[in-house]
C-alpha cells in the first residue's frame, strides 16, 4: 500500500504488506511525522491508498458500499475526545452510533447500558459530556465505539493528556477489551504503554522499520534513541548498567524482572568483595 497527499508529491507511506489480526494488541510507534496517524486513517477509510489496497476482512475500503460496515467493525479514537462527542448527554452520545445502524430502540438501550458498564460510567447517563473529566471523556468515546460492537479499536495517543489515574483506567480497559477478542491498534510515544502490547510496529519515514514482540523491539535502546524514541526506564537502566561493564540482561521490560536482575548483580558484587564467599562479611555495596 502506498499513499501520497498529492500526485506530484512523494509518498508519505509505503507499506508493502501488513496484516493486523483480530484479538491482537498492536502498539504503533515511531518519531513525529513518520506517518502513524496517516496509516491508521486507512483502517476505516478516512483515507484511501494512492496505490495498492486496504481490506477489512473481505471488505475493500475503496468501495463506498462497504464504508458503513467498515466503520462499524473498525472504531477510531483520536487524541482529543471532544472531537468525537455528539450527544447532549452521556447516554445520548453512546446511543448515537448504534442508533444510526437502524437497530431497534430496545437493542440500542441494551448496548448503551452494557457499554457504559464496561467503561465504568454507569450512573452518569444523564450527565452532559462537557462536565466530564478528560479521562471520563476518553472512556465515553470508547463506550460509543463499544456500542457499535467493533472487531477493532484504533487509538491515536489516547492517554497523552490524561492524569496518571485516568491513564491507568484507559490502559486497563484496553487490556480487558483485548481479552474479549477485540483487536487493538494503539499509537503511543510511551514505551511503557507499548510494552503492554502483543506486537510492536515501528514506522520511520513512512516505512515499516520493525515488526516484532515488545521484548524484541523495545530493548533495542541505541536504535530507539537514534529514532528519537525514549526506551522504558527499566530497559534503559539495564542498558546503562551494561554500558558500565556489568553483566546484565538487557532484554528486560518488566519491573519485577529488573529487580531480580539487579538483586543478582548485588549478590555477585558482595561475593566478589568477600573474596568469592557470599556468606562472609565484607565491604558494603
């Protein structure tokens, strides 16, 4: 698939083959301006490729007759949830999508109730959306998508403007949705968020630079830094200890693994300072 904003301009995306699996949590990372948002806009036909094609299951995004179903199957959440709120109340906003599908009112009501329960907004049905916090608005946007019964949810830096508590709520919800079989594609600049994914895609200058597990991608500290990306604090600590000459595993993302690795290092240092006898008193380290 290739995309250029104008025919006379060079392409901003050149992705030869990319398959996103249902039920898979994919983190999409890369430097600013590399094409991440442009790519995800192809997933629900907000943009159409200049060459090649994009299919959602067996539906070609180029065919206008497929658009309603494509956008039901692939929900998208942008960085600012205010841009997606259309209802005068929380309940009305969530009901907007399924109502446009022509579903019976009883089915719309059921979906709204279930979606609000999933995101933890039950009890706020009559509240105007503008009174919600930033985190609640992001959860409301998610509820609106869930009421459409999507197969995939695409998110463009959904936590960038949230406080730590709201951020954790959104990330926990994404993990729950993944466990329910919904595919997640999550653009983020936060490598701790990316480490939660099953798969990490790296874009650079409109091309797919890497595709692999978080452990395989996010532990390439020098490479990430060269792209202008900051590795996780845990991974960078392991890398810095290795740079100092310590024997350390650097393919570590989780805090508990780092604790075990550092504990092993301290034991080795104690043993070395005690002349190779771990139980012997010696200098502190």
